[in-house]
C-alpha cells in the first residue's frame, strides 16, 4: 500500500468522525485498519523471510493483533501464532494474514475483554458522615438482579412487580441493558439471596467471641392456618455491639406439644452449630415452654455446654409476666373499661354521635386532634393508653351525655376517680414494659431496678388508703411472687457487672424488699457471681497471678541477665501484692470505686475499654448483657410474617416465607444507624396474639 493511499484512508476516517456515531466510526475504523494491517504484516513477513538468509535484522510487526499472540517457528520451518490467553496454535506466515487471528480473539473465552464504554463516573454518599466520593461504575446485570431481589425482600414488594408494564418502562429508562425477568426468576433470585446471606451469617456466628441467647415463640397464620416457630439470637460481637438476628422461621406441625417444640429447637441449634455457645433462652409463661426448656437444659448439661449447669438458662418473658399481673389489676375497674370501650364503638358506628363528640370538644376549646382509641384486650398497654386518653377527655364524655340522649355509657364520678388512681399506679408498669420491650434491644443490666421498683410499688399499694387499691395489689403480688425468684438471679448478676452499681444496688433493693431476710438473698447473688467467674476463669486458664498482674498493668519483658534493675521488679511486685495478695480479678473489680452515673453512659463501651484489665469479667459481661428481658423480638418477626402472608399470598410455600422473613432481617439498612443500648422505644407487642398453648396464671 502506497503512502498516498494510507493518507487518503486516514483522511476518510476523520471525515467519518464528524458524521457518524462513535460505534459506527469504531466499526469502520477497525475494518480499514484490519485491511491495512493485513497488507502490512503480509509484506513484513515476506521481508522477514527474505532477510533471514542474508541479514539478522528483522522488521517489527505493526498489527495490534500481535499484542495477544507469540510467533513460534516450527521444526519443519513453518511458522505458527500462539494465543497468549488460551495457548492455542494458529497458522501464521507471509500469506496467512491476521484476520483469522483477530477472529480468534473475539471467540477466546480466556481473554479478559473489558468494554470501556460500560464505565462511567458516579457519586456515592456516605450514610454516616454525608461525605460524597466519586468512583467508577460498571453495569452488571447479575448484580442488578440480586439487588432487585433484595429490594423485593426488604420492602415486601410483590414478585409480579417485575412484570408491571410501566415499571419496565421506568427501568429501561434508567438502564436499557437490564432486562427484567419473570416472577419465577425473581423467586429463584430471592432464594439465592437467602442462601448467600445465611452462609454469611453462619460464618459470622462461627467467629463470635462470646455466647448466644435465644428467644422463641409460636404463631399461627390466619390466612394459611399454619403454625410457624421463630428462633431469634441475641449476642454481642467483637466490637461490643449488641445484635439480634432471626435464625429460623419455620413451619411447625401440630400438635404444638413439648416433644415437637423440643425437636424443632434442637434441629435449629444443631443447624447453626450453637450447641456449645448458648447462654440463656427467653420464653413466655406457657406450660409447654416450661417442659421444653427443662428437656433442653438436660440435653445441654449432658454436653457440658451451658454455664452454671443451666441455673441462668431459663429466663421468663418479663413483658408477658407483667401482662398477666396487670390484667388481674384491671379487673378492679372492669366496669369503667367496659363503658369506655362501648363509647368508642358507639362513636365509630354513628357519624351523628361523632359529630356531637367533636362539637363537645370544640365547646370545651380542646383543639388537639387526639381521639380515644379502641384497645386490644390481650395487650394491657393498649388498654392503659385508652384509659389515659379517656381521662384527658373526661369533660367531653360528660358533655356528650348531656347532648346525646342515645349515649348510655357515661362513667360515674366514682368510676372516674378510681380510674384516675389506678392509671397513675399502672404508669410504673407501662414505663417498665417500654424499657423491657425496646426495639433497640437494651442490655440486661437495666432491668433489675425496674423489676424491683414494681415489687416495691405493689408492697406500697397493700397499705394504701384506697380499699380498691389494696384489693388490686393482693392478686398482683401473689402472681409476681411466682416468678420473682426465677427472674431476679440473672438480672442481679447482670447489674453486678454494671460498674455504676456492682453489688451495691443489689444490697440496696434487697434490704428494702426482704428486710431482715435480705442477707441470705444477697449472699445467693454473690455466690452465683463468684461461681460463674470461677467457671469462666477455668475456661480461660487464668491463674491468680496472671489476674493480679493484668489488674495492676505491670509486666516485664526484659531479660533478667541484661537488666540491672531486675531486683527492682521483684521488690515492686512484693510491695504491690501486700494489698492485692491472693485477690482475684472479680474481687479487685468489686473493691474499686463505683463509676459515676450519667445519662450518656454506655456499658458496652466501658467493657470494651476495660476488657484488657478484666479479661474474664469482660467475657462474662459479653454473654450476660446480651440476655433480653422479653421475647418481643420473635413476636415482632410474626408481625413481619403477617404482612407477608396476606390474602393474595395465602398459597405461598413455607420455605419462601422463611426466606423472606429471615433475609429481610439479615439485610442491612444503610439509612438505619446502629442501635444505642440506652435508647428505648414503645413496644409493639406485649403478649403473643395467637398463642396456641395455654399459659400459666
């Protein structure tokens, strides 16, 4: 090819750059370059062979194809081109050209072909500090499919969303290369996401430095008439952050007896390999739960897999116990509650009555939009809120009775008075339930004072000036005493590991509650703490000398042969051991002054900072502070299940239900910041709505 023809070809390419799109230009450019390179390489190979006989100088090959091929001379004198990626040999020579080599590169599976047109710059905003960074973005259809499946899981969207016409238009406008699949493909992707996330959580639990506490409950779906058992784990990770993860949400066959429940729980424990990492289990007050947990405790004892031979293993749901106690107390004002409920029903079924009620509020200049809401009889906290709102609109009830002759449910003055007194008394229970059932999963050290204050309040009601309050306190106290001994031990041990209180808060409350018998109760707690410490200390193989050395922060890594002050080390150890001789890590911790109390105190941060100083106690704190006070976590999962299994999804397979509920819990939320251990929220549930077995009471 002459120099003129090459110049003419380049000129034509420049003209095409101004008239065609980038893809067309690249196509024409590659075609012309291919033809030019073939002619040049063919001529170059001829020159090379001509020069091999008379000259050792070889002409350089100019085609880009030789960046991916090596020229090899065969034994018979012929030439071959070997692909650098798959090592395949192809024909080469002065008359072979390079077109077949380029075609091979297009088909080569081992060649890393990167389409630079897929790259673009995108901005990414940090969810925590709101900083913006610029990074490369490359579209991946497989990743987009998994992201779409995660979106369906997290936000409970319909599987058929991928088949909605205008959603397809919307997606095509964002990324034409992404092709939505059918609902069956979306289901398969959801199961794949579930499998991946379960594997990730499985590996994560294997690396946990501490033990795991469990909560469980049973729920029956109204639309499927199928029972589901939920098992939730609670643990503190290596960074001292409290977590709660659903481990199983499985169909459980009838009958829901002890044997069936025990078999399902053990299967889940073995499935996640947690038989040697359990600390406690929180259940509500059902007789079948008591029998099951006894069998489970024996099963764990046989494997020496539970601390203190299971003394701290069974923890009753505090919210459930409070619900049973308060329900007895509310019977005293049962007639008042009945009238308020009937009033709410009357206002809902009669628009004319609602209009009169609103007019009465306007006449009393009540500008707020608050209404008296209907309660749920099985949730005492909702009944408390209904009574509280009714008391705030007491005058409105009276005015409605004066203007509406059909309204027959106005409470008497005496009933209003009794309701006001009882509402003030039950406020202590309501605040405690809020803290017990906090959705941010507070640590167990904060529950002891709430339980003790409730007991003190009931003792105070027994000597109240109101006869109805004394009458209410008697059955409530009797029911509370049935669970006090089982609940107080694990909560007492937890509060001992709070550096703001230690044994002092136990002594303070027990002296007020048990009076002359307080010493024996305090000693029981102290013995349990020391027994637990000794068991953990043996597991960590910590000697008393090592504990003392860590506690003082004194160590010496210098060889005594080269250290002229080695005698000083021995003298200082003897001097420091005058006070701390033969004292364990626990004794040194209890003798230290209390840490100042403040609202910003974070017990997990404190133990993270002092874990090197108290290694054995830190390990105990990591396990016992993760014990929840209620089974509200499992009950909250049933709320999610109720939203998933609606009328349109009543035929959904139980395996798909488990994948949706558990994966929704496992997937992180970028907009939701980590939970704070001292932040409490209002409880959503206080008692299982669809319990399928009887409760003690």
